[in-house]
C-alpha cells in the first residue's frame, strides 16, 4: 500500500481539517419490492471512511452508483434516498441527499452529504474528462473507497483521481489491497485456491493465472465437472463445457509441470433431476450413470480437500463447490467452508455466492478477510491492473 496515498495517513497528519473531502463509496445495496434495503453490509463497510474524515474536521460529500440507471435520467428506483436514511442512522447525524450536484455542493466541516446516484450523470460510465474535472473541482481531497468498482474506469472511480488536488485510498480500499496483496503477491505457502462456479469459460483466465501461482487448485461446481471430463471420467448429464476440455487439460498440465496439483473429485453426490426435492445419491466418481447430474462433491472428496486446507499457508476462495442452496447438496460447500474456517492459513474470500455460503455456514468471524468486490476481486486474481487503483498509484508517483 506504500504505492498509494491513504486517507488514514492524511488524517494522522492533520491534513483534512477544513478540507472538502469527496468520497466515492460502494453503496450499491439490494432492495425488496417495497423499496426497503434488505442487506446493508456495503453501507456499514463504507462508514469508517466517512467517520475518519468527519473526525478529522473535514466537510464530507459521498457518492455511489446504484443499479444500472440510464444516464441523464433519475427514477425513484435509482435514487440513493433510502441509503441516505440508513447512513443518517449509522453516523448518528443528518445526511442530506443532493440532486444535480455536479455544478456545486454546499457542505460545512463536520457535515456529510450524499450526492445522488453518480451513474445518472451523463458521461460517468464513459469516464468523460470534462465531467471528471467538474467533480474534481468540488473537493480538496478525493477518496476512492469503492473496491467493488475499482476494475471500472469511470468518472468517479478513475477520471476524478487525475484532476483532484489530492487523491487517496479510503480505509476499505486500503484493507482490500493489503489483504489481496498478502494472499497473492507475498503468500505463505502452500497457497491453495478454491474456484467454484458453473462455467470454466467465465473463469478460464483466472484458472490459468492461478495455475501459474498456486500449489493446489481446488475446482468445484460445473467447473469441477469439466475437469472430471478432462481427467477421463464420465459425468452423465451434469452441467459441463466439453468445448473447454483442452483448456482444462492445459491447466492440469501446467500445474503438473510445476509439481502442483488440481485435485479431481473421487466421489460425488448425484441426482436424477435438479431441484430442492431431488433425491441425493453418493457415488464413486467412476460410477456416475448416464442419467445422473452431479450436484456436489462427495464426503471422501470433502475430507481430502479439508486435509489440503488444513495444511495450507494461504487460501483464496471464490465460488461454492456444489449447489449449496439445496440442503441435500450443501455438504461439500459446508465441509470446505468449515475447513477454511478451521485452517491456520490466512484466508481471503470474495464473490457473491461465496459470501452467501460464508453467511449460511456462520464462518465470517473465522475468515482472514472477506472481500467486498466481485468483479474487482476476480480481476485482481487474474493479475489484471485495476484502473481506479492505477490512477491512485500514478498520482502518488507524481
């Protein structure tokens, strides 16, 4: 993190008193049909940056995207109004919501205002330099605290960082980069990656990038089915991508050449249909019938993976290993989750399904770090530069 300026260092230096601080947060939370917030983790995770700036005597303005609005149009469904109300309670002070804010914002030291959905501004998604310059003129200090959008070059995530008088990372972004760097750039070994999901094609570049770095690459879900096919096993009518077999074999071969391994399931949990009422049957991996669907890893495979995770120095986890939403097929993901929780390794997890599994099996307090980013987490795993972070690095380098 020494490569970017941080809000915490500016606060410690007393450099925020009386300053106008513009914070780009990720407040993109889910709502129910009545317009009520159903899960506010992202809002709560964004509060420390606001509190840090307020406590340092700054005048604070915060913005975020919400959903996928049409630029130039603000509908009630796209409004951050419920978020402003939630922030008011969390900060224990009024948080006014301002519309049409690009041309000027009135806010005093000790106050915080929420600037309406930034993706409603024309030019936001295309990273329009004129818009970025206008927003930069609103502040003395720009803070990016939105890791979840760090892989997108937009006006509030990347453009503004080039034009604001000072540009820095907020505490949430700082913590994400520290944790990811610790896991992938300077890992304690063995380094084990768990990559689950339905398709190899959507995570192929991640699998290839990890195959060059990790000591064990655990695959789950439909991805594991494709790897089972690549290993010469029959998978019945399970979800898989036969067209990706060569790519799966290439990953296996790359790992082998490095003395590393992709553990292939030795047993699986099958069913004849897909659904919560499906009847589970545990089978040896070599005995899957033509009309079987593999919906989870089996108990012996789960024990083998748990042993691997117990010996790990670092664990990176993205994706469940089975259809854990159905109780009959949750055993593998639950076993892996518990093994990650019990391992002495430093563990980092990211991605929506992974976070849902962590919540379901109540292991959040046992994880080394839980990433708030989906796409940004995956792109970091791939080794891709994150535009928003690169902009902060460029500013820090002068």
